[in-house]
C-alpha cells in the first residue's frame, strides 16, 4: 500500500487522484468516480509519465488500471522513495498579488507544494506573494527562483489532495494568458495532459 499523488487524463479532462498500489502491470487509485471498465486513460505520478492504461475495474471512487506496456521501474513509486509531488502542466490565467496590488499572470504548472508562473511584475527571490488560482487563494508563497518573466513559487503549506482536486477542476476551464511555452518551466511542452486541456477549451 502506498500513498502517491498523481493526475489522470481522460476524455473528460484532467483529474487529481491518489495512487494506492502499483506494479509493473498496472496500478490502483482513489479519488475519482464515474470511470468505466475498458476506458482508456493516461496517468502521471512522481517524475514519471505519461503512462497509457485501460481501466479494468471501478468501484465508487476507486479504480484499477492495466498499463498498455509493462513497466519495470516507475520513478517515485517505491514506498521508501522520497517522492517529488507530481507537477500538473496547465497553461491558464491566474492572479498574482504583491505589495498590495494584483497583476495578471500565467500558470504553467502546479503541485501540492508550489507552482511555475510568468508575470510582468518585477519579482525578487525570497519575496512573498499571494496567488489566486481560480477559487483558491494561496498566501505567503515564496519566490524561489526567477528566469526572465518566469518564477518558481513555493507554497507556505502543502495543499491537500482534495484542495488539488477542486483547484484543477476549476483551472482547466479558464482561458490561457500569455504565450510562453510550458516547457520553459521544466515540463514537456506537449503531451496527453496538455492536449486534453486544449480540447476542453
């Protein structure tokens, strides 16, 4: 039994889920109801992905999948491995507040612990800002690195997976803002998750 945050791409969009078990042949998850046996999905966990799979069973909010290709090593899934929370690539408009004023920003990815954003604001490493991600307000987030207009932001407190579910559900339907490539923030510029967001728009 493990507890690893993951996200799932289906024909209906992106969903934040929790991996409960994993093997080279497949995995089981919780946190999403409504999947159908035989449905094709793609999942991402830790630093691994995309993994194409087929839903083999679903019961309530839990489900199991069989990988399309047998995987001998799925990075970040060993129970003893100090995993990095999965980053969700999602190009959308958010709001960044600093020194009492707000400015539009582009979100390129986010996780339970932080985000990558781009903004015209003159940010500084170590500065504390507030991010408004749709209906979620993250206060006292620290700027950890800056590269051009892009910045890495660390949240003061890790977001719970239920909060991630709600935020992802809201953010993927918002319009994009800006034109920088999401690959500039250390994630692939294209792939099933990015394409799923494009379809939803």
